C-alpha cells in the first residue's frame, strides 16, 4: 500500500497516511508513469468527490459536501500545508443583513451589497453570481461561527456604503482564524487531505468527469471519481502568466503564496472550459515593497490615511483598490506612507504583526515621525492638523472621504511604507450559479464544479476588500452541496476509500552531530518578527527543536516548524531546504538554530 505524506490537520504535524483504495473502475486500470525507457506501475485510488486545492474555497466545499451527505471525499493540495491564499487574508468577510449589523443599528441590505459590488467591479461582474454572493452572505457568516469560527465585529472597508466587513475579535486577521476552523472541522469529519500531492489532469470519459491524475514524490496515480471541485485559486503568484494577460504589471511584486500559479485554469482549459475576465488582475494598494507584507485594508478602514513623500494626502483612502493603487503610482517613487495613531493601533490587533516585523516607524510626535520617514515636518503636521479638522466637522473637503473613524491626534504616531502589488486575479473559469463549469457553448461539464479565485465573473474589473472571503465560503459551500447531489444522482455514495491513519513522524539523527550536550537558544528574524528556538543536544546530536517565542502566522509556521526541524535533526545541519509557502519562517528557524548551536561546537 502506498504511503502519502499529509498534515495532521488539528495538530499540524507531519503524519503518514495509508490509503485504502477500493475497486478501481475500468477507466483506471494500472495507471503508469513513463520516465525514459522505464515504466513504473502506480496503484490507483477512488473517491466520490475529489476537491483540488485546500484553500478556503476547497475546504468550504469539503465541509459542506460531507454536511450534505457525501461519504467519500478527498482533498488534493500541492503545497506542504493547507490554507492557500486564505491563510494570508487579513481583513474580513463582507455580508449584508447580518444579526451583528442589526445589533449595532447598521442599515444594510442584499440590494445595497449588490449595488456596491457591481459598482466596484465597474459592472463587468456577472449580475447573477453577484446576487448569489449577496443573498447567501449573511448565512455564510452564521455558518462560519456555528462551525467554530469567530466573526464577531463589523467595520468599514473600501467600496462599501456601510459597515459590512465582519472580522474576528479585536480586529485580528481573518485568514488564520478561518484556516484553523476549516482544519479542525476536516479533522472532525474525517476528510483526508493529501499534501504535496499535485493534480495534473482532470479525466473526462463519455463527456463527464471520471477521475483525476495526480502526482506526489512517489510518482503518478489516478483517483477515479464521479465529481471534481476545482478550488486551486488564482494565478497571482505566476509572474509569467500575470504578464501574459496584463503586460502593464511586469515587474510588480505579489501578495500571493507560492502555489497560486493558475494550475486549475490550465486543467479546465484542456477540457474546453470557457474563461471570463481573465485579463482583470487587481493590485492591492498598501503592500510593503521590500517584504511584500500586505497592510490590511482595515488599517485604513479604522482611520489611517495615506501621505506621499511630500507629506501630503492625495486620495480618498477608502476608494476602491484600483483607484487607490493608481493614485499611489502617480506619487514620487510610486510609493506612499500609511499613517495612523495609537487609537488605530489599539483598535486593530493585526497591526501588531507589522510592528513586530520591523516595517513600521513610530514616534511620540508628528514631527518626530516626519523625521523618521524623511518627509517635510511642517507639511506632515499641516496635513494631520487639517485631517483632524475634517474629522471633527464630518466633512473631508479635499477628497470626500465619508468614514473618518479617528482624528489621528493620539500619540504615538506610526507610518509604514507601501506600494501596490499584484493581489487578486478576478478572471478565471466561467461558472453558473450552481458552480458548474461551463464550456464555450454555455453548457456545463457534467460533474465539474469550481469555486473561489479560480473562477471569474463574481468580481468584475475590481474586487472589493472583504468579498473574497465571502466568495470562497458562499461558492465553496454551493460547490460542495451540488457535487454531493451530483454523486447521489450518478451512482450514489460509496464508503470512504482513502483513510488517514495518523502517526506522528519522529525525526532521528542519521549522522553524528558532534555537538556538546545541553539546551541552547537562538533567535532568527521571521515574517512576524523574532523567532526564538530551544535546541536540545543529547549524546552529541540535536534531538529536539522547539519554537519558544514567535509571532508567525498560525497555519503557516507549523509546516516550517515540523519540516525544517525534522530535516535539521536528520542531517545535524541547518543547511536544509525551506518549506515552500513558509520560506521566511523556515529561514528564521534555520538562523535561530545555527545561532544556538554555535555554543555547542
């Protein structure tokens, strides 16, 4: 039986998964891989539903499929951890007509959310998909919370007419909360996730879905199935593909994770799927240009302003992302500073990560802040004083900003350098309101569903902040429910054939380390600031590495902690590969261990 490495979802540790394959169908006889003159047979597998991609859309689909009665579901994920771009999401989830809005006296409606979304997308959006998004948004918030999530606060975001974005307590980043919730539920529902397993091809026989050809470190194999949910995300991490569809974005950085390379779009195209809005690629306006850290839009929503290198405001900070990005690109060096005060910091816990990462300047006075960021102190002081007057009067006479949460007059004062970077690909595979993938002639490909950033039509020419999370949950759930129904109508459910036996992998030294016994500590710089490790040496070898203090992103650091630590223990060296998708955390661990064992030599 084949062993596939997967992640224990609740514990975030590497485990061995033993796959028990049921009887293969006629379409999957002794699949083989070719490598020159050699052909190696690989055992095939089977499932009812194969979900490609373990980001927010894929995990929503998997949960909902099982909650709708599906019994044999598996997720394929090419990266070493779950989460995709969802884990990086910082803002929140847009929803209209929620209980939380009602409790706070916020007057919102499905119709207003549709209007804002269509306006933000320059009316290029598919109106029917936008209607589905808005109509199901409030229930999506309820579903997240009922399944252990935390969407307990509501705030303002760019492009929204009212406070609509739902966030975790204290304004914490929404992505890590969601991925933790998804992983815990997949574990409870016994839904296997095959990590570092890439879908290579979707198989169609007699005009309908028949399986997925996949590969891992051991070779290629086929999973026979009745339905596929395509949830591979967009292509914002594929610079070549971005430039192919929008040459104006050559040289731009990206906020996307390494796995956002457009694989699902390519597989769908092979089946004759129609693409829509594929050239529509969004930049996020406030990204730190050196680290590619994205400042959540909630910083501006909670009161921050943007100033240029002359110390002056130049735009309504809460306009849509495309407008704000264009305004920044028109400034000196195509950069700006996001500026806020202590009240904004205290009201949004997500800011702490930026401060820990060392990308935020701070000072006790506005003049002191101006000196740190190299702008004219008189100009910045005048800008801040004028904005405070606008806020007190409730009228931004220069740029028409309606939501001004804070006067920005409470020390300390903070600033972060920012510039636009590729953020979201609005275009992709065309779907209908049932999430069925459509061909060029408008007919559906039987058994093929899609949800999330791999699809097009929902966001039009520009996505509103907060709508991506709504997108992945609303359409992920629809894809899960409808794929489950499709299976029932096409042969029925079968017993789960890919089961996970969780065995924690304990790394052991494979060479002699030659170190002095003891416990040592070291520190490295990660994505969220300092990462401190404790290294235990026994019998001359490194036998244990623990992260003792850090602010790395939950759902990302675990894969690096386990993967890098195990390789260091095996090789007794820090000269090991980083975990893809968690590079900064991996490098921090290696640096910290190297510092620690200097005293052990």
